[in-house]
C-alpha cells in the first residue's frame, strides 16, 4: 500500500506535469524529486515532518 501511495504522489507531482525528452532526463528529474520528497516535503502521516527528520530521530 505504501508503494502505491508513493507512486501516485510521484505521478501527480512529477511525471504527469513534465514532458521528458528521454530516459536520461526522466532519471535526473525523478532523482531531484526524490531528494525533495525525502528532505523538504512535509508528510501528514509523519506529523508534518520530512522522512529525513523522522529517520534521524531513530
């Protein structure tokens, strides 16, 4: 279930918004998005903290 939610988020916030010219550009774009997703995007299920903040608390 987590992977389905993650993929839906990626599709809505990244994949469907940009028309990538090739696979290399898509890979770079997704890498940038995952950095944002881990380090800057607050998640409701995590108490509006980032995954990096939650992981650092362990």
